[in-house]
C-alpha cells in the first residue's frame, strides 16, 4: 500500500526527453525541453510535497490533444482511447522523473513502481501521482 504525497495536473502538452546535444563546449538539452522540466518542477514545488526518502510509486497519465482536423464524431469516439503513436512512453517518463527529482524524491532511482499510459483527450496535459511505498 502506498501513501500518496502528491497529485498534480499539469496543463502542458506532454514532451518527451530528447537526446542530449553534443558540441565542442559540452553536452546540453534543448531550451524548450529544459523549460518543460522546469515548469513541471515549479508546479510540483508549489504543492510543497513531503520529499520521499525511500521507495517511490509513480503514476503518470499523458493526455494528448486530438487534432483539430478530426471530426466531432471521431473526437467523441477516440476520447480516452489509447494513444498508440509517437512519442514513446520511455522518453515521456524520463522527462517527468527528471523534473520531479529533487522535489518529490532525492533521485529518480528511488522509483521502484511505475504505472504510465497515454490516451487521447480534448486537452493536452499530464496527470501525475507520486506516492511513498
């Protein structure tokens, strides 16, 4: 059984972790990705979660906005169904785990149980639940 320490709805379109860029001056991530991670961390910090020292449960639901080109009928049919196209869950999860590291837990290696999914929705957002095991 887990003790829920944070539940957060982030009204931002889900963004996967990109490959780091390597230049002569070093390795870096693109600015839009860094801004995305910082926004998630800031929203989580505002909730003042208790930092977990032990094992962490992480539940994430990525809600992808349906294209405007879809008909109303198709949007109704697709609401809540699995989003089976790109981006993949691994890269989406990495960005969330990195953003919450240092805010909800000390290191993302503490995440021992993870449940994630991708669905179609009217609005793009990320729903996160963090718990202590």
